[in-house]
C-alpha cells in the first residue's frame, strides 16, 4: 500500500479512485483551503482511501497547534491504516501537536462520525459514514475529543413548564418573535451577524466570511419553510434565530414528510435574553404541529452545550457522534 501526496485540485482530479470510494469534488480541496490531499492505493493504482489535511487555516485549541484530517473515506482497513499513518507523519512534519478529525477544515463544514446509530433512519443533511470508519480512527490511536447527539421529539404537544416564565421575561425585555420573510436570503445577513457573536466561544470555533456563510445556506434555502425560520428582534435588531427545515430524506424514501429538523439555534450572549433559546424551540414545535408535522429532530448538538438543557425537556437521544483526536508525539 502506497500513499501519494496531491497539492492541487488538478492533481487530485487526474488521479483515479476505486469505484467503491465515495465521490470527491476536487475543487473542494482549494475552496476549503486544505494544505495537502493524500491517497492510499495498492498495486492497482486506484485510490482505496483518501483524506485532506489542514494545518494553516485551522481552529485554535488549548496550547496545541492543530492539524485537521477531513474529506475522509476508505474502502478497506489496510488502506485506512496506511492513510492515517501518513496523515500523522505529514501533520507532525508541519509542526502540529494534535490531530483532529474527521473535519473538513472547520466546524462550519461536515465533521464528526456517527458512532451510535440507533434505529432511526438518516435525516436530511445528516453527515453519514460506514461503521468501519470510526473503528479505523480508533485502531490508529485516536480517541474521543468531543461528543454530540441528535434527539427526537415524537410529541409536539408536550409542554415545557419553563415556557410561560420565559415568555414573560423575554416580553419584558422588549423581544419580539416572528417568522422569517418569504425571501429567506434577505434574513441571512442578520443571521450571520448573530452567529459570529454567539458562536465565538464555541468549541473549535473558526470565523468565516459572510459570503462563505451565505454560500453554505444557499443550497437549502429553496427547500426551507419561512414559517419554521424564527427571528427574535429587540428594538428592531436581530438578537437570535432558529433555523429549521423539513426532513426531506423521508420524501426521498417515499414516506410522508411528517418530521422537521431544528438545525441551528443562536442567541446573543446578553443576560436579558436568557431563556430565549427555549422559547424559540417551543414556538417552532408549536408552529410545526400547526403545519401538520408530528415529530421534530433536534440535530447535531454538542453534549456540553446549552442546547442539551433545551432538548432534554422534549426529546430523547436518537443518535450519537464523535470527533476524534490524537497527540502527535515527536
């Protein structure tokens, strides 16, 4: 098994890959500012495993210099072992002290593996992976750095006893809730500003330009329902939002779309806004029920996040995910 280095998108595009390896858009290597792409292949010359590496444009974490492993895929344990060994060597040579993965550069993009699948089918926009991939990371010496979960609420009429108190408190603070404009793209500038402020202390946070943020949302805007995108305003300024979208994976399977997904809840860190996240989730579930939805997924939440406190009043865990790391000893 040999590992080749690709430093440009054209080099990646010109190399062949096994038919069983998931497709990879080579332009993502450059648009997502990766530093190196690795491909492991046998004598057939077709890549049996691949990943990209980042060490220049990466999140900050403790005292470490981070190296990131993303765009990961492998068709065999042998190819995975060779690929991950080479990835560690390249990151160590670049001066990194801690490898983190899977992560496509930062947490705005796809990252983490499903590690406890549960019985529920995959939902719309949920990152997917075969069960072998986390095991390949673990065999290479990686261990859990952070844990995440998705939770399912099967009863949208279930009350949260805190809501009435929060409604009064938030109203006294002069906060008004509304659904988004029909032209959702007009809302994205305010959503971006709130996200930059409210997420800046989140685990492995990286700032991204407004244009990149909007480009991430553009593909899903035509499928979103403005009624399920909630905006909280105080004195005419956006201070929080909730972004939810129907679970169109159900439609792809020929089932009724009876479930919607709470994708993001973001609140400015002001003391008078405490409880606003709970209120937005309660309002979204109420609106979803009125629109004919029966279930709601609270998606991809950090286990230590305030969202855990919000979700536990309504939903039960349906899936767990893991982000891995490994110290890179000299």
